[in-house]
C-alpha cells in the first residue's frame, strides 16, 4: 500500500538464543517438577512419562507460541494432564491398565509423624483420575480453582464439586477432614 | 488412618511426589516425536480424490526445506471435486487415513497441501504453498491469493486469519527478508490492503493472530501490534508477554499480561492461549463442552455432545466436536442452542482426531 514503515526499535533487537537452545533450557528446568505432577495425576510412571513427553513435543512444535505466554510451564502441564485424562478415557486402558511395578514406587518417607502418609497417598491414588488431578493440582501444585479449571478445561464450579467429592471420599477413612475448609 | 487436615494432604503429596525420581530426560526423543507429529500432520492434511491426482500433486507440492528462490509461478492443483461449504467447512480427519471436507471424505496422502498453518475460512481453506497463500474454494479450484514474489522458509509460519464479520482474510508473505502483510477480500477476490514491514532479522517471528472489524493483530518478536486497515495505522497493542488467542466482535481473548493499549468499544478477556471465542465474542470455548460466558449477564452454553473432548469452531460459527474412544464420533453443534448433529463415526487409527485448518 504505502511506504514501508518499520517496526519500533525493540523489535529489531535480536531475539537472543535460538529455538533449540531456549527450549532445551526450558525443558531442563521444568522436566523433573512436571514429571512429578504428571505422575501424581497418572499414578503410573510409564503413562506419566509418555504423556509428558508428548506434551513437551507439542510445546516444542509450537514453541514460538508457547514461549510468548507468561507461563510456558503451565501450557505443558495442561497438555500433559489432559493427555493422561484422555488415556484414562480409552476403553482399552481401563481394561488393561497394568499395575505399578514395585521397584518403581517412590521411596517411602522415613519421617516420624502421627499422620499415616502412606495410607493417605494410597487413598489419593484410589480416587477417580479427574478428582485425583484436582487434588494434585490443588494440594501439590498449589493452583487456584480458576487455574485448575483452565488446566482441566472445565468451569470453576466443576473444580469445586470435584474437589468436594474427592475430599469427601478421603474423609470416608477420616471424618475429621472438613471438605469445605480449604478447597478454594 | 490417623486424622489429617488439608495441610497434611499437602505434606503427604509432597513427601511422596518429591521423592519420585524422574526418568532420565530425553530431549532428543522429544525432538524426534515432534518431527513425527509434524510429519504425521503433513501427511494427512491433504485433499485428493484419485490416485492420479495424488501423483500430480505430489510432484509439485512437496514442502521445500529451507529457503527457496523467489518465484512468481504457482503450481497447478487438481480439484478434489465440488465441495459443500454451506454449513461450514466441516473439516476433520483421521490422521494418516482419511479427511473430511465440505461433505466429502477424501483419502489422505503425504503432501503439504494443507498443513498446520492452514486456516479454515467461510470461503474455503487457506493454506501456504512454499510461502504463497492459496485458497481451496467450494468449487474445488485452487487459486493464489498473492501474486507477488514470495519465498518459503521452514521457520516462517505467519498463519492466516479470517474475519468472522466480513470476507476479509489476513496473512503475511516473505520475500527478500521482508514481510508483507496482506488483507484480501475473498468474496470480491481482490486485495484490500497490504503493508510491507521492515523487520530485519525478526521477520520469522511475525504471526497474524487475528482480524476483526478491519483491525489485524500482528505478533512480532517484540510484542503485538494493531494494523488498522482503513487508515493504515500501526499501533503497539501489547508486549511480548501477551499472546492474543482470538479476536471476535471486538472482544480480544488474550493469555499472559493484559494488553497495554486501551481501545474504545473493545473488550479484553483473559483466557488460555488455545481458547477460542464464539463469533459474537460472548463465550469462550476451551477444552470443554461448556462454553464460558464473557459477561456475567450471559449464561454458559452447554453443548449436547456427551463424551466429546476435542472442540473447535467451524467457519459458520458452530462448534465441531469429537469424542474420545473407539470409534470417534464427530459432531457439529449449534451455538447458542447447543444442539448437535452427528457428522460421522470414524475408527481413528492415526492418533487423536484432528480438525483441519484450526490447529493452534
């Protein structure tokens, strides 16, 4: 159309590291944490690794988009968690899901405590996967209801009800827990 | 089990998950998987109707690695036959096997005809052939949308975006390390405006994020800018930490930091980077059959699509949905009624079901 206008000067500044180097740095700094979260939702190392690897591959493919967000890690976490949820929806998985090999279980805690954390952990792993996702994202990742809703692609009300029901299920083994006390 | 509180739940989760030893990281494996994903999408994102057509298209449409010399010529495209866009493009696929477009089911093939940069518009599928924007129209013919010299680059993915309220589509082309933004009227089949940008070594970061009411949202390495087509104004809209996810009916859906430029009569709504707005800008679609209202005065829209977990907007404003499981059911859901029409059931074997022209 008209003359050739230029970008403002800040656009002309070099973007620094290339895609590969930048993504590699992001990957290295987030892999362990995101694996633990994904594992917490999946309850299965192989599934967690596959889901997370798939999420990182998608993030790598869309890195120019992902890196422009405030929280690229949140993007990968959302993709990984939804990948896990999708797998759980598949009929073959529900039929054939293997058990967790004993040698892959997390190392037991040796802390002295009145709380039976092993039993509580087992109760969490027995929750339906979507409720387990809510619990892990809320109590391990410390996400807000709104953030969890964004991860799971549902309304805040659904998160609230899922959390309520999850805590209710846990309370079956311990009536002392108030499910309305710390959900939001 | 002994008594526990929510804090105990936090401790229990941390004490377990923090002791989990992550598997050895495999960055090379992730890159391999990404290349497979890319190759898979390229393989099925193609429209052909006959083996002879495939041979002809295959000879001329392979993705050309790296930058290629400028060219003013466009290859010939064999028609897939007459399509029906009257109810939207209804473009979806079983990766690697078959794709569905405009009421036809077509065999997939490994051509770069429609790749992840393609954009579904009411006038057809816009895709890039070696950097040149092309349009697959309803009659099955393919035409170039830009006649000037262009060059292809694997790193340049400007995408194309359609205005839901007009026949305008916005895209970008590159030539001689310069990017030219273009708005074209697909109904009148004419160029509305163009704007060359001297973007030096940042040209490959240029992406068209949206067009609405004659305003084009352009992302660069340094932020997002508005190009007002009517008066050729170029204005900084937001910094690099803002990502415009969608723009419809003067509603801007963004992720990250809030835009820094106030716009009269426009509304900014925060959401996920891959969320989408209804064409009236009143609801947000984001990985759920329930569309959240932008305004508290509106009610959510719930699609009557049980089991659906994949969603996108079709070119007529309806929602395309796909269920999980085997087989996958594809649906077309009206907005705002939520009523869904079954398009078909497909035993998806090539990965997750995909909506063509709407990939992020």
